[in-house]
């Protein structure tokens, strides 16, 4: 196997494991509350979980921006800068977390106003939210740490942290709920403990990682540490670049959240059966995304490193090999979905009406892997190159495409029009990024 491929897999495989473990935190909470004797507990966890997912998703730029800037500094041999980007991500993450804590009541009430749950679910959701919100500093801090680790070409540590969080969450939640007789507050406490355990573990492993001689810090880490000052940390040009990259990724994420939330809402407008069908098919999309995002993480780390090092040849090889792996995975998933898509949906639900309706739409899942490959691969590469403005431009065009296609096709095609709009959105993301890479980025690399 060629060295580039080995390097890709070295980063991608642990990232895939990490990605797969992420939804387990929510699934564990749902599974535990599902045995408490009331559907209201499950509803509260679902609403509370969705609220935090949206909030944290918006601030995912803390991971992506840190990853690209760190990998470029590493490639250029600027070890002090890699530490600076880590510290800046932690300062920004803590600042945002403090703002979320200060505004926790308005955020909670606005979310409940939009979702309009029953009074019982509302009360339980407030209990869950009031506990889990105190995990914001840990969650946002871990975003920066994970981005830094990936930028430093290490995805094994984020994988270890993700696995540890899930183990802690399971044990703590089971202890609180079934051992101490707590209800939704026990599940919330388990989640909170898991979040802080992961963050503290990340800090410890970060300190240990920095001291390893193979990354060039062992000899001069003490000097670097002493040389870091407030003036250097908040150096105007560096902070301007940091906020510029993160600002573009932030608005890009807003566009993405709007599309995903609207997709769910548009399905619900067509009735509970169509909503259930779309939810099941979206699981097939998410499964593809977990795998593709692993290779995208490799793209972040490697493209940034080679760009920072000025190694144009290695960068172009990385791009070619990443797309090779992407299309290989797309082929594999397409075959898997064609053969096992319907049986897989049968494992997720035994509701006859949903299964019958899904037969009319499952073929959309067959198109997902190839249509979305370009978007996933380019996302990783663009993050590594800190081409955040181009990421925002491509996402904006794709989001506009989604809404235009939906409103043109919703009447004649119904739910097929919704899926046409969604796949068009994914395809246009990749297409526009391809054009921007060739026109604006490749010549500068």
C-alpha cells in the first residue's frame, strides 16, 4: 500500500470509530428512559437532546477551524503556533460556553416555544436541560481539543475519548436511574459526567501528547511554554485569521442546520407515516456520513499539513487518493443498500404502514453514497486548507438549490420532490467545491 494511503487510513479508521460512537450518547439516554414506564420521559430526552445537538452543531467550527490552522502550522514546522491555536480554541470555546450559561433560560424558553411539547414533557425537558447545560464548557472545550489532535495527525486520542465518554455515560446513567431511583435527572447527570470526563481526559492526554519527542516538542516545550504570553496569544493578525475562518464555518453551519431542520419539518407536514419513512431513510444517509467523515478528517489533517509544508505534490496526491477511497466506499455502500436496504429498514421498525410506504422511497437511499461523496471529501480538504470562504459559498449555493427545487417540485412530486431537493443539495455542494478548488485554490497550493 502506498504511503499516502497508509497515512489516510491511519487517521480515517479511528475517526470512523469516533463518529459511530457519537450518536450512542443519545441512544443510551433514550434506551434508559424507554424503561421508566412513561413515554413522556422519552419525549423529554428527545426534545432536550435535539436542542443540544442543534446548539453544539452550530459551534462545530471550534473543531474544524482549529484542525485546519493547526495542521498548517505543523506542516510549516511552527510548533509554537500549534500550541497557540490550541489555546485560542479553548479561550473561544470557554467564552461561548459562558455566554450559553448566561443565556440558558432565554435559549430554553425559545426552544420550548418552537417545539411546543405537552406540559408534562415540558417540565421533564426543563429538568434535563437545566442539568445538561452545565456540560457546555466541557463539550465546546473538547471540540477544540479534538480539532487540535486531528490537526496534529492523531485521531486515535479522539477515538479513545469518545469510547470512554460512552462507557462513563452508560455506567453513570444506569447507576443514577436504576441504582439511586432517579428519573430523567439521573440520565442528565450521567450525560453531564460523561461530558466532563471526556474533556478532562482530553486535557490530560493533550499534555502527555505535547511532551512526546516524535512531534518535536520534547526538546523545547518548556521554552515554548515560557515564551507564550497574552500578547502572543491574542496577536491581532492571528486572531483576525482565527475569527475569519471560524466566522465563515459558523455561517456555513447555519445554512446546513436550516436545510436539515427544514427537511425534517417538510416530512412532518406530509403526515406521520412519511415523517417516519424519511427518518428511517435518513439513518442510511447518516451511516454513510459517519464513514465519509472519517476520510474527510484525514483530508483535514493531511491537506493542511502538506499545504503548510509547501509540498504541492503530496497535497495533490492526498486529494486524488481521498477521492479514490471516497468512491470505493460509495460503491460498497450502494451495493450494501441495494441488497440489504429493505431488510435494514425492517430491523428499525415493524410498523406495516411505514414499511409499505418506505418501499416507494428506499431507492433514494441507493443514490446517496455517490451523490454525497464529493461534498464530504471536499469538506475535509477545504477545512485543512482553511478555505472557509469557499466552503461558505458552496454551502450557500447548495442551500438555495435545495429550497428552489423543493418549492418547484413539492406539488407535482410530493415527498419525491423533497428527496430530489435534498440530493440536489448534496450534489451541488460537491460540484461547486470542485469548481472553486480548480479556479481559486489549486493554483495557490
